[in-house]
C-alpha cells in the first residue's frame, strides 16, 4: 500500500476531507498547505516523513514499529 492510499484510507475512516486536512495542517505547521499542495505531494510521492507524521497526529494515529 502506498502513502497516498494510506492517507486516503485514514481520511475515510475519520470522515475527513483532504481540504479539511490541509486546513488543519496549515494551522498546525504555519505552512500554506491547501488541497492542491497535499494532492500534488501524494500524487508525486514527495510527501515528507515529517508531513506524514503531522497527518497522523491530526488524525490521532501513530506509527508502530514491530520486529518481524
């Protein structure tokens, strides 16, 4: 599963739009995120790990590392 698919799945689970996510990211980081910026980053696979962590924080999720 790609990061784009992960983000879309989590947004669907939380009933949140990409537009609302962009607004919350802008509030949290001060960076001028908008729907186009987020969509482009996901489509181009240029979303930074730190940005993904912000998304997870907004959606109240965490990354868990497990040893195989």
